[in-house]
């Protein structure tokens, strides 16, 4: 489109990681026309991973997380105002402040938000936190600095594990309540999740798996304790709700696009789909909000909440909107890391639908190992715990859909043989 | 690591650093080049300062170049990103 006769206007809805990398990619691809980035938060794009890590220890100030950017003064930022409605017929984006912005190309990158505690009254108690944005992290940091008696983490996904382990690093008592059989059992399965749980228990996290918080009790508007469904009470003055994320798609209601709380649907190229399954060639989506058919997984639709995916798909969508024909459908190998205290969990591929898991490096009981996931006899994912140097070789097995169980270079134990377990997804 | 008290750490324009921790293999070259801004905890957890002080500019540039997997991205308003 840079070569087209008329100047096209581009709008990016959302001002996070995918938005930033998408806008940079448009400029790098030669698009020099008007570019406007709309974000509901009052901040330039910042990095979220530190928010559940060293922002909570106080080492990194929440406002130090602004992302490096190559965008120049030729980009208009509208911050602190949400996109509220998309009128595709009029090619107009409506904002909460009443503005209506015409567009020729639109990048949807509105990400996700933290799933709130189901009881809104309890969720508003002082001492109860969710963690998604910079302000959330600054508020939680202040609460941790006040040395609470005990921190209750509700939810044993990645963010819950990170927060609980950081509390231990700070010398705070921490209880983590998870309804599944182990930590991380939905994403990694209970075979691997059980070993990761053992690491955290070894460092003093009071782990309550297979338990559920029924209600949060307050006194004078402050959290004082939590009641589990089995009758147990946990005295805590801080609770962190880490129950996953909801995709920010409500503003697309009425747009005719195929969107729901699970994401906005895209085709294999990256254009968004309307309710009839037809692509809108003016609009692409990227990052946490986008749901797309992943070529590595037989075209099954996936919405990935990974930093590297926001970068890669943001760049892909930016180039697409700038008029660069993609060489192939978007299909970057999903990769993820999670720093839990000083333990590093990394993954490559998607564990979804895996029917077996094998430990190929290290000893799971020692807290350092690599596990490979198989599905119908092919490697589909690998997870490393404090063993990142083995991950690239395993990622290669996944990228090439190598036969499962793997043998050869990646595994350190062909002689002993590899034990194959059921992944045990909750 | 620079701290909150450092005037150049929170407010823009300053140095901005972001490491792709998927790429990072904890080789620790950055920690030797810029010890005030990068360190390894445990076996392989890289901890870094995303907003280093201006006085660390030369160290940060050395770290960026030293990283064997080019995982370190720096924006320096004095030089352009
Ligand atoms: C605490 C935390 C820790 C994390 N740690 C890791 C990690 O260790 N490793 C990893 O791989 N990933 C991690 N992630 C995930 C990673 O940060 C996300 O995948 C990434 O931020 C997604 O980028 P995005 O641009 O798609 O969405 P977001 O970063 O959510 O950005 C979307 C932006 O759009 C804004 N917005 C929403 N609705 C509207 C609207 N209607 N109008 C205008 N603007 C709107 C949002 O407020 C937000 O600013 C973490 C996430 C969190 C929250
Ligand atoms: S030099 Fe690069 S790979 Fe090594 S620790 Fe630093 S960022 Fe990671």
C-alpha cells in the first residue's frame, strides 16, 4: 500500500507489545502514511513479564518497564482512551472520549485482562489484587513491602507460581491454592506440574492443590482470611487472584467480526474473519487477542498468551497491513519462559492434546530436567526446568514433528530407555 | 542494578533495555559486560535492569554486542534505537 496512489490511514487498536512491534514493522516495511495508536492505558507500551517478577521485589520500578521502540515522532498516540466500537461499513473506529477515527487499515491488538475474582464484593476488599498492568504491579508491590502476615495466591498457573515463589524470596509466608491436582496441570499436565510443585514446596510455598477458595472474608473492608471449600481457613492479608485472562473483544460486538471471549478469529494469513468466515482484508489481529489456525497443529485454532508470539505475530500483521505479501501463513513455533523465583521454566511448542510425556534430560526429582510431549507419535512440545541449554535441540524435534518418543541427540539416556507417562492434564 | 532513586531510571527519555528471555541461554556474557545491569540468579535466571542509568550506556552497548544469541534490544534516545 505504500506504493498506492492515495495515502492510507492506519490505526492500531491497543498499545501493548503486539501493537508496538506491529507498528514498527509497518514503518520498516516502508509504510510512511498516517499511523495512530490507540490505547486505553495512559502509558506507552511497556513490558509485562517483569510485573510478576522483579517489580514485585521492588528492584525494578513499575514505570521502568517501558519497552524499547524504534517509532519516531511521525506516530500519533491516543492514550487513556479505549476503542469502544468498530463500524466496518463506515471504516471508523469510535473511542470512549467520543472521537471517531477513520481508517483504511486496522490492527487489532487489544490483548487480555486478568480474570476477576467471581464475587465482585470480595474482589474489592483491600488486600485483594489481580495482576495484569503496571498499576496493578505497583499496588501489589506496595502491599508486599508492608510485610503482610501471609500472601494467598489463588491459581497455580504461571503467574501464580511466579508470585508465590517471589513472596518466598522476600521472606514472606505464601500459600498457593490450586483446584487442579498439581501446579500448572492445565498447561503442562500433572506429571510435569507435580515436579515443579515439589520445587516450590521445597522453598517453603504452602501448596494446597485439589483445593478451592470458597470465599474471602473481610473486616472493615480489608481481607483477613480465606475459606476453602473443605472448611479450612487461611489467615492472609494479601490475596493475589491468578485465575487466567479474558480477551478484550467486547468492543468488537456489533462489528460483524467473529469474536468472543476466546478471541477474534483470523485466517491463516492473519486477516480477521467476519461471522460468515470471510476475511476482512483491511483488518489484521495479533497477540493475546488473536485466535488463529496454527499450521504446526493441523490448523487447530489457538490463541496464545506468550510474549514471543505477540512479537512475532505483531510483526507479521504489521507487514501484512503494510502490503507485504507473506511468504507463508503465520506459524512461528510457540515459545514461552517463566522465571519462578530463581527457577526458569521454558517451553517450545504446544502441549494441547498431547497424549504422552517423556523425560529426556536430567532427573525430574532433582529439579532440573527436560520433558517432551508427544501426540499420536510425534513430538509436539518440550518443557525445560533450569535446563534451557537443552531446549533448542528439543524445539527442533517439535518444529520438525519428529517421531515420539525421541531418540538421538536430544536425549541423554538411550541406554536406560525413556519412561513414557500420561501427561495428566486437568 | 540502578535503583528507584536514580533519576534516569524511570523517566523518559532514557535508556530502554529488553531481553528476549526465550532466546537467552544464560551465557552470562552480558553480566560480564554490564555487571550493574545484568546478573544471573540460580542456574539460569537472567535478571536485568530495563531502564539503566545513562552512565551505563557504554556497558549496555558492550553487553548488547556480546550476547551470542542477540537477545538484547536497546533503545538509546541519544543514538536512535
Ligand atoms: C504479569 C504478567 C507476566 C507475564 N510473564 C510472561 C512471561 O514470563 N513469559 C511470556 O512469554 N509471557 C508472559 N506474559 C504474557 C505477555 O506479557 C503477553 O503475552 C503480552 O503482553 C501480549 O501482548 P499484547 O500486545 O497482545 O497484549 P497486551 O500486552 O495485553 O496489550 C494490549 C493493550 O491494549 C489495551 N486495550 C485493551 N482493550 C482496549 C480497547 N478497547 N481500546 C484500546 N486499548 C485497549 C490494553 O489495556 C493493553 O494495554 C505475562 C503477562 C503478565 C500480565
Ligand atoms: S549474554 Fe545474552 S544469552 Fe547470555 S545471559 Fe545475557 S542475554 Fe542471555
